[in-house]
């Protein structure tokens, strides 16, 4: 006999699909470098000037792809996620900084830091936007910018296509 309110039947089976877990929301992530992406490097001795046009291109990718940002740039060192969000918003960023890649992996390249983040988080799609190509096996997800120009409108279609590329949703421990 079923107990009132448990959704079960006399034989213990759950009725009406109540026993199924709802699908988790889609999570698409942009791994974001800053120097050479949002802050074009126009002189070897000058870094740090965020370009509003590059930020607008990022906003277009975020909006079109339904994605959040994970900061993989060295700018993440010594800053909280909230501080990174505030810094980017102050320059016109309209999206959400979800997280930052681990910074406790000395001697490890950016690709391995991104891989470590991915190993701990379930994502439905991702793109890496960086001016360096040192992404190892993740290179197929890289949209590489020219460091002197940063993120450009011509990068949008490829970034969105990479972000939307179907793939298995993985969680910790799954490969």
C-alpha cells in the first residue's frame, strides 16, 4: 500500500515520472585570457588597457552562446571571482564571471589548468579564447586571437560554433 504523499504505488514503483531527476541546466563556459584578448598588446612594455570594442565582442559571444566566463588569465592571481566580475563590469562586460581556473599548479601551462577545472565541473560546451596556443589536447577548443588586435568580430562565429559543439556532459570521475 502506498503512503500518502510519497508518489509511490502499492508495488513501490514511482508513478508519473516523479522518480526521474530533472536535467541539470546547460552550462557553457568561455575560458578567458585577458592580455592579448580583451587588452590588446600594442607595445611590448605596456599591458593592461582593456579595449571596449573587444569587450563588446565578448558580450556578443556570451549572449549568443548562453555562456559564463571562467577567467584563465594571469589577471586571476590575487583576485576573487567577485573582484574579477567587478573589474570587467566596470569596463562594459555584461556577462557573468562564474569562476577562475586553479592557480595552485606551479609549472603547469594554461591548458593543464583548464583541463583541471574541466575535470571538476560538468559542462555542455566550452571555448578557450587566448592569444597563446599552449592548450595541449584542448587545442581543438581554442579560438586564438592576435595579441596586438585582441578579440575581433571575425572571431565570434568560430567561438560560438566551438561553444555549441555537442559533446558528452561529464562530471567528476567520468571520462
